[in-house]
């Protein structure tokens, strides 16, 4: 090999060596920056100790109370709002006047028609006397009678228009919303007030298709509100949904009579309880604690400070809870939260 070739090769080898060294250094720096999880480090988790409970405690579906009757009220006429006699929270009776529009112009027109009617009634009386005496032609009397009828129709029309300037309550209830103020302009179709009747309530739950067979139309089920767990209501099934939502759950509605003092408000949460075998106890766990596949569900139990995977058998699912028939025992401590970085055999600390 000539000296000239060596002069070309040596610099190339030097550059290649520098590149290799640089890449190794970069790899080491990158590895140092990557977080290396210490598997011996204890994982913070939430846990629950299992106890047998009455099955009916887990055998329920949650839902919301809604009013059986609720409507937004608007005026049948248009005009400026002169008076509003109620506010949000006012209890009203059927037929009670809630709001009044300006009807001054209509009343002036009505007064003019009333004068016209009085004059035509006098004409009809005079023409009747004259016609009977054959002092005038009968056609004059007929024209006066027709004019009187037309004036009375106009009077009735104006009176109906005046009546429509008042907005009245179509049923007993409470004003739950007020959308306008005095001086605003009202017209048909624009909501002014919202009237709600909560003496009767609709309680709606959504159940999976596998649980539809638990409910029957026109059958009574115990219902209670979360805000008043000591009070039980009788909810009669009035609707079993025929179409499921995107989650393949079906709505079921119950008609519930409120308390005399109307404790249950629209929008409150509650639950409907299903009848179960008296005295039957079960192990019931949160469904969120279950991992694994549908064919082989598992949970983490804590033994000697370590997380251990345990196969279980789920006999029933009620909303966000699962009834366990095998795999767990009373007194077992299961992990219910803190699954990040958790694995079989991990050291755990209960928060």
C-alpha cells in the first residue's frame, strides 16, 4: 500500500472511530434519562375488606326523579308585559293568572264596539215597532238585526283577544323558571315561565338487556331517594323501553307519589330495589375492582403486604357492583384502586 493511500485511509478510520464513540455516549445518556421503575418499591393502593351483606343492598338500579307534568308557558297574543304576579318558587293553582300583557288598545276598541252594539239594539227595537205598524219596510229591520249580530261577534272577538293577554296556570304546580321581566315584549311561542308539578314524579332507570326480565308493567317496586334513604315510596312501572341507547341499556320508568310536603325534587337521585330472597347474604364488590377477561375475571387480593391475582366467579352484576359466588371469602382484602404499576407479587401500601 502506498503512502498516498494511507494518507486517505487514516483520516477516514479516525472519523469512524469518533462516530462510534459518540453514538455509544449518546446511548448511555439516553439510558440514564429513561425512568427505571423499581419493582421492589411499594405501590399505594385503595383496598376494602369483604363482608357478607344482604343481597338487596346490592340488588338495585339508580336513576333520577323527574316531574310527571312540566311545561313552558308562553302568551297566545303579542304585546308588552305589564305585570308578572309570580316568581321562581311560587306555588300556584290551576287557572291562576300568572302574567298580564298590555291590553289598553283592545279595551278601547271594545268600548267603541259596546257603544255600537247599544245603538244597534235601540235601532232594532224601534224598527221592530215601526215594522209591526207597517211604517217601514221589513228589509230595514233585517239590516239592523244583521248589523247587530255582526257587532256582537266583533265584541266577542275583542273580548277573546283581551282574555289571551293573560297567561294562566294550566294545572297546580310551582314556578321553577322565570324567563322574562316586566316591560319585555311577548309573542306566541316564546317561553315566559316554566310550571312544574312534582306531586307525581317519574323515576327513570337504565338497565342492561340481561336485566329487563326483572321488571313487569304495572307492578309496584320499592323506590327511595338518596337524600331521604329512610323514606320508601311505591313506584308503579309505567314504561319498559323498547329501544336501547348506545350502551345497550333500556329505560324503565316508574310513577311515584311525592310526600305531602313535596320532599322529593326534580333532578334528585334515587334507586329502585328488587325483591330478593329474605336473609340471603352475598359477597358484593365494586365492578371497577375486577380485571382480566370476561371468561375469567380476576381481582387483586392483599396477602402479607403483596398483591396477588385471584380468579373469581361473578354470579350477577347490578349496576356498578358484582355479586361473587366463588373465589373470595369474607375477610379477604381486595384492591379497589391504584392499579397503575401494580402487578402480581408487587409490594403494596394501603392508603
